[in-house]
């Protein structure tokens, strides 16, 4: 070969190739290290210390030690109102953990100073995982949920009830004689995606029950989790090279899902256009309340033609599937395991069952917003599980996006541009100074005071106290209860989830017996994320007399809509 390429290849031995890759990777790590924000030496820190070598050791230990570091930082510093620096993975800056006293200050900063979606994009490598920079730069889907879901809550209840009945009956079965052993994680992972997709794409042709669609959406969300772990291990400067490769499976699952969602989206666009144009055939037609309708409404109101493209709407579904599926599944899994591993003499299961049956009867067999708000015990049992059984050390992360950084006016410290600020979910939820006996699952922790208040004669009721007690409900966030985060970026899906999980638990306890287990399975941690007890099983049996009884008037059609 006499071309310059030929000359190059003649000199390219295996040893030289490996050497070049090693040099390139090490250089990338050094470039990465140098471009990360540098925190003042005066800030307390945990981990192996400062400097390049200590950072490499920190990155290495991140996957196994992060949870211990957060706990150590909480006990030594956060608890006393001081911030602390905790090491992170190779591609991320170390985290500045903000103490409880500065939470409100942090969350109230403008988005142009402390960014939320920039932090989410960094954690989730959204540009790659959610299929494009344009989609990740403008978190339009988040805006749509914030604007729409709370208003649509009442309209969403009947469909949610219907999907819960259908999916729970299928997963737990109808046999009133034999106990059935079910894998708890898999069960919730069969229930939640079907219900979530009813809220996202509606009931048209029961596509939301299509097993191929649901499988592709679950696999897509799995891919986001898996590739986020892999991204962590590569220096940021290598992401443009490895990113498109790591996320090939995301594209495949998107295409598989879009085969089913695109026709629904296209039909909705046509229907809404005809209705808007005054087509008489659409005079009585009502837009279904679901994410597809909301996204079209917001795009029209904003005059945003990009967001009206069917393929863009199909892609906008993905981050919401991600936000909803694993979070709700993990919460349901923990809730069931906390409940069935509790001391039987405490009577939690019977207490929940009594409440569910009583309120459901008062409601005439169809849930309403008002009825669901009276499920104090179920609400408390879920909130308490969210307090105790966290599934990340922190879920609240922010990025300093002001070029000049930010200075805390009370404590005087400065966080430079690019700093990662987090709240310590683990420490705050398990602090004995904030929660009495924090390691105990006390299912009725929040409902006992509410029920006691309700039982008082009218003259002993005080509206101020009623308001304080109402804030013990599971959708209320605070600087010591961060399951849904706190502040203006707190999870906008929580109002829907509260309804969904309350209806699910009510349905389960009314219709099934569940055997007690002696001990809640242990969890493992990987970096800041929990590895849930995926193998945990419980035994369930349909309660006698409950099969013919109409606890939910849902449509129990078969899952397959193909
Ligand atoms: C039990 C289930 C859920 C839990 C525990 C949960 C928790 C959270 C948390 C901790 C955040 C981070 C907020 C922050 O950074 O400050 C969040 C954000 C978000 N969640 Fe949820 N979530 C759940 C279900 C859902 C559902 C069902 C939806 C959709 C309907 C949803 C939509 C969102 C969205 C759009 C955001 C971004 C909010 C923003 O950046 O302003 N979540 N969620």
C-alpha cells in the first residue's frame, strides 16, 4: 500500500492501538478532572480527600461506598447545619450536600441560577437516553405535566380504577381456594405500566393494555437506568463517542413502542383538528383526558409546531414513562413488603381493609377525589413506607448554572458554576430528631392524629389544626419528607400517583388475603441507587365472595388489544 492510509496501517500494531486507546482514555479523565468545578478547600468533605489520585480512588469506590459517605456526611456535618462535599462517579462533579436549614433557600433560587432540568439531564444523560439534544434541552413534557395533570385528576379516576382492577385480577388471580406465590416486583411491573399508559395514551382500542407496547416501554426505562450507570464510568469527554452506541437499545425500544403509539397520536391529532374546525360530526366528541391531549393543547396554546409532530409526541411519552414506571413500582413494592413484614399484632392489614371497605361502600363502589381523600390509613401507610424505604440516597439534585456561581447569604460559602447541589434523602428520613423511632414502619403514623381529630365533636375542631393535619397527607412535601422532592419542581405526578396507589392498595386489601413474611428482604446499593429485592415473593389468595362482588366497575377485557 502506498497511500498515506496504507502507511498508517503498516505501522498500526495491536500494542500501539491499545497504547493509543489507553493514552486517549487517561487524557480524557485528566481533561474531565480539570474541567470539573473546584470546591473551596475549607468545605468539609468525606471520601479519600482532595487531589487527582484521591479522586480516582473516590470514583472507584463510588459504586460501593456512596451510601456510607452520605450517612457519614449527615452524621458529622448535615445534622449540625453544615454542608459537606461527597464524592461522585467519574463523569460527575462531587456533590455538595445542602443541610436541612438551607433547603428552602436552595429550592427557591431562580432556574437561571440553580437549574433543575440541567441537573436531571446530567444525571440521566438525557441527550442520549431520551433520543436527542433538542428534546432534552427543552423539557416541554415536564411543562405539560405541571400544567395539566392536577386539573385532570377527577377525570383520570374512573380509567385508573378500571385498569387497576383488570391488571391486579390478572396478576394476583381469582382463585379463592389456593394460595398463589407472586413475585412482588414483577407484579407491580405488570400493574403500573398498564395504568400509567391509560393516563398517557388513553383507552382507544385498549392500546394501553397491549403487551408489546408495555414491554417496550418497560425495557426502554430499564435501558435508561442501565446506560446511566455505564455513562457514569466514562469521562464526560468520551460521551459523544460512547453515548450513541450505549443508547442503541433505547432507539430500538422506542421504535417498537411507537408502532403502537403513533396511530393513536395521529388519530387524536385528526380528531382534535376536526373538532377545532367545527366539524358537526365532532359536536358531542370530548377530548380524552390524557398526556397526548394535554401535549397537543399546550403546543397549540404556545404555537409550537415542532411539538405537534406525531414522532415528537411519541418521544415525549418516553421521559414520562421513565418518571412514572420505576418510581411507582418501587413505591408499591416497598409498601407491600413493609406491610406484610410488620408485626401481625399491630393489625395494619385489617385496619387498612376496614377503612377501604367502609369508604368504598360510602362511595357506592366508584372512587371519587373526595372518597380517596378520606383513605387516611392507606395514605399514611404509603407515606410511611416512602419515608422509611427510600430507593435513592438523594433524588433531589440541582446544578449551579449561573456563570458566576452562587454564594449562600447565611453561611457565606460559594458554589462555583457547574456545582452539583443535593439534599440527603436518606439522612433526613431516618433522623431520630425529625421522626420518632425512624427505623420502625409505623403504618398509621400520620393517620392516627387525623382520625383522632375527625372523631372529635364539632366544637372541639379547629380549622387551623385541620389544615396542619391535612399536611400529613402523602402528597405534602417538606424539607424533612422528600419522597416527591420539595419546592416548585416537586414531582407533579404525585397527585395522580397518590390516587393510583391508594386505589391499588384498597383493591388489594379488599379482595386478597396476603400471608405475613417474617422479615423484609434486604436491599443492596449501587452508587446512589438501590437494587431492590427483585426476587421477593408473597403469597396471595382471592378472598371468598370477592369475585362476584363488584368492588370496581372496571371493564375487565383481555389485555391483548392487538
Ligand atoms: C411514586 C411515584 C413517584 C415518585 C416517588 C416520584 C418522585 C419524583 C422526584 C423525587 C422527582 C424529582 C424532583 C426534583 O428534582 O426536585 C420527580 C420529578 C418528576 N416527576 Fe415524579 N415521581 C413519581 C411518579 C411520577 C409520575 C406518575 C409522573 C407522571 C405523571 C411523574 C412525573 C414527574 C416529572 C414530570 C418530574 C419533573 C419535575 C420538574 O422537573 O419540574 N412522577 N418525581
